[in-house]
C-alpha cells in the first residue's frame, strides 16, 4: 500500500482516504462521495476496510461486528472508489507503540470504552502512514472520534486535512450505523428513541443540563430493552460539559438497545 502511495505522491496525484471498518451503508456512500468531490476525477479515492481489533474493549462486540467484504467491494465499485485497502492484519505480534491522547479521550466514550480511542488513533495513524493521503474523511456520527482525530493530526503534525460528512438517518430518524443490522425484532423500533431524545433536547433550549439529562434518561429507558450509558451536553469545540443547554451546543449520547450499543449526537 505504501509503495503504491509513494508512486501517487511522485506523480503529484491528490489522495483521499475514507477509513472504515466495513459493513458499508449509505452513510459510507456519502463519505465516499464527499471524498470524490474533494479530489475530483483525477484524484485517488482509497477506502480502507479493517475491523480494528484493538479499538474493541468488549471481545463479544468484536466477534459480533458485521463483516461483509464482498458486498463492501461491490459498493466501492458502484461509488467508483479507486482502491479498496483491506489488510488482514495491521499489527505485529510484539507491537509496543501506540498513540494516546490525554484530554478529549478522558470522557464520554473514553470512560465507557477504556482503550477505545488509543486503538482508533493507533490504527488511523497506521493508515495515514500507509496511504499517505492529503485528505481523510470521517463521519460526524462519531463526533468525539472526529475531535480526537483532529487533535492527533494537530499535535502529531500530520499534513492531512480532515473532512467531516454529516450523519445520515433512516426515515424514522435512526442514525445509519454498521451496527444497525444487529438490531433484530422490535429492537430496531426501540432504537429510534435516541434520535427522538435528540429532538426532545432541541425543544428544551435554556434548560439546566442536569435536569434535562435525567428527563432524557427516563424517556429513553421507557423502552423495555434500552439502557443509557451516558447523555451529555457539551461545547462543540472542546467537548467540555455545559451547565445550561444552549443553541450551538451538542448532545452526545450512548445507549444499549438489547445487546447492541449505539451512539448518536446532534447540534442543538
Ligand atoms: O469509525 C470507524 O469506522 C473506525 O473507528 C475507524 C476510523 C475506521 C478506525 O478503525
């Protein structure tokens, strides 16, 4: 991959990377199309597909993660992706270096999924070094991930611009996610409670966060199989919690719907 990337660099081609863990859906299609728009038809669009084991804190979550490589390749062909980079393994047995961040990763997903962001940053750093892209595209659905990657790019001086694609939603509001295929039976219907909670918070501008969080937790947990991990109102730039819910802040939330852990977020 790196040899190929050095060739593109020498030829002066602009390269954009869309890192994914596969199980591609329309949300990924929109990120790929953003990537293509950025480098036009002469540029190179690379989609990486790699279920990165070290970002899973729960071994069962890793086992259950959907893997649909041949379908993913078909989607990439339809979207005129130039290269699908789908390595079997990116780690040596005795690998001893990782990328760690000590501020943005200490809350929210970082608390509930210990080690997750170190795994994400380490694999994204590897992908950046292998693909040598000028641009890389991430989805806003993983809002904290985007903030963490931006921080890594800033602090490690990667010469890469980060582009962010908006969250795509199903007609009933459920944010598109590779994990949605795991929502069997009536779990699929219950999962819409997350986007409904975001809507509810948009109608509650001016409320004290502490009360609104309690109210939203009760609202979500009315669903028989829903269990909230966290609900937080944050400043969009530094992800610091805010006391009063104001316009321009963001709600970030995570909940388990049966065995499936989902995250979502929205601008207020
Ligand atoms: O967002 C994802 O799918 C993953 O966290 C990423 C960025 C591909 C790293 O494995």
